[in-house]
């Protein structure tokens, strides 16, 4: 029996068994995303950033100077690491088991997030594809705009329950529903 046979998502008990029809405002939990931390060596920032943006089926999330998360819902961490292997100056660490990926969407998404994220998420201030490290529900995370009314949040596994519960509370008045995505 391998680790993957024993894997249990940290949010399993908060998502499973609460199935309802999906509302317009929704919080989705990715069950097994690939999340890699990528650092660029001095002088290699531009070439590493360009190479990350060229990886198909993966999205780079800016974290700070010379630092990104590379996120994929469809590729394995091993596949992503292999794709990055030949990038000169890229230092890569698999963070998939230590991070949780949430997606929150709907017409009230900015209202919900305004209660617990200190980032201006107005479309003119936070463009499609833009991301930033921020406090999310008073805990560290990375937020990215992935659609007109859709954002992804990456947070450490150890904080995921608190972030998840807080987002549900902030979205209660808007009928925020939840489920796993495969």
C-alpha cells in the first residue's frame, strides 16, 4: 500500500456529506492539484518567468521577486517537475502535499473576499491572471484571478481548515455552496 492509497484530503470532513446543488456563488476544493514552488537564480528571473508561462495546462502564480507557484489541476507534480527540469536557473520544490487549492466563484465573489482579503480585487486593479501573496482570512496564502468572477486561493495545508471555514462564513449570506472538484 502506498501513500497515495492512504491519502485523505485535509478538508474531507468539511466537504463530503454536505452535497447540495451548486449555487451561483461556489467554493470548490481541488482534490489533488500539483503545486510547485519555483525560485529563479539571480539573473535568470526573466527566462524562468517566460518558461513558466509556456508550460501547458499549468498556471504560474507570482509570489514575489524571483518566486512563483506553478499550479495545475490536470498534470501531476512529477510531470510539471520534468517540464521544468531543463529551465536554466530554476529551483523547483514540489509543494503539492503541503498546500491546498480552493476556487471561489460567482457574482458575489468580490463581496465575499472583501471581508477577508486585504487586496483590491476590482477588475481594473486586479487583472485576469494576476496573483499576489496576501493574508486570506488572517492567514498566509496566494490569491489569483482566474476568471471574470473567479479566484483561486493557495494556502498551506495546516491553515486550510481555518481559511475554508472563514470563507464559508463570509459567503453564507450569498448562499455559498461547496464541493470537491476532481
